[in-house]
């Protein structure tokens, strides 16, 4: 009569279970022995972005094991991603993760104001009973916009100095660049005589100033201020010959904010670090 040791019998039983269940026993035993997951960045959960600027939410998780990180939109309980798989039809949402890294991200392309709100990073795990680890994130998407100070139509005498001041409102950070446009012609700042561009930060509002030292009728036209990831604004400049024309002004009224028309002379200003 052949006898088998208890260790050998146990080993054979485990192999049989793994074969018939697809290895679920091994997985269950692994999960039972794995420590509970923990969030690594529970204090860095408020993100401010602007319309059109790609946004990232990062969730750090330790002791993840073979569990999956999920991203949920709280307002409608939409499952956006589980692991690296997208579950929403909105392809602006993408899960990102680097192998060997504890951080799992949610990338949001071209965010809109309506994307503002609460999002949750979730991890499901078993500890006697099934539990969910949840970390809420607050996303605020601002509608950044340019505002050119003064009237929508500006009349100036020939030879006068013209100053166009453009304030950038509701920006989470300085824009990467500011474009100035005039009609359909592209103008190079470095090659243009008599034009000065300056930049300043006043009361948390970024101000770009375009100065024409001595305006001529050729400078007349539509001027547009267009920062990166922000709505544009424009004014129409009229430079008139002669000294007795009615309705002329030596400078624009900086107390009013007016709205815009379409863009067109390109005046590129790469913004330095002001903050």
C-alpha cells in the first residue's frame, strides 16, 4: 500500500484547485496577506486649470498589489477609468501610469467649465469584508479671458502715442505666450520700429501693454489680444490726419472694458516667469 505525506497531499490539492479555478485560490491567499492600500498624497487634491488647458489629477497609492485604481466623476457617479482602461465614451479622459511608479493619473484633454467639480480616486480591497478606499479631488476650470482697457473704437491724432493695455483675467498661471493681432498682416515685434511691448502683474491680473510711439494712418485697424488658453479681446484703432478733427483722443479711456472682434496681426510675446 502506497502512502503519501501530508505535505505532498496538500500540494496536490492546491494544484488541482488552481487548475480548476484559474488560480483564484492563490490570488485570494495573496490578497489576504497583502497590506491594506494607502493614499500617498491626501493633501494635494485641489487643481485649478483653464478652459482648453490639459489637466492632470494624480493619485498616489502604496500597497496596491494587483488591485486596480479607478477614477469616478462624483456628480453622476460615472466610472471614467479602471486601471488603464477607459470606461466612459468621452475620450477626453485617459488613465496614465508609469511602470514601477505609485502614482495613477487622470488626464483630461480640453477641459470645460462644466468639468469642474469632484472626482474620486478609488481602490477596492478585501479586509474580512470588501472595502473601498476613496480620495476626493476638486477640479476648478476657469474661463480665462483677455480684456483690452478702453473703448471698442479708439480715435487718435497722427503722431500721437497709442497704448493698448490687455488684462488677462481668471488665469491659474501665467500664459505661455500672448499674441497681438492686427488685420491680416503678421508683424514681427523685433523687426517693427516704434512698437514697444511690456508686461506687468497688477492685483493678480496680468497686463500686456502694446505701445505705438508715433501712430500713423497706416497703424489704423483691428487689434486683438490673444493669450494662450484664454478668450481673446480686440479694439479698432483709427489714426486720423490733422489737428481739428472732432472726437479725437490723445489716449484711450482705461476705465472701461470692452469686448472683442476677430484676430489678425500676429504680435508674439513669450511670457516670462512673473509669479
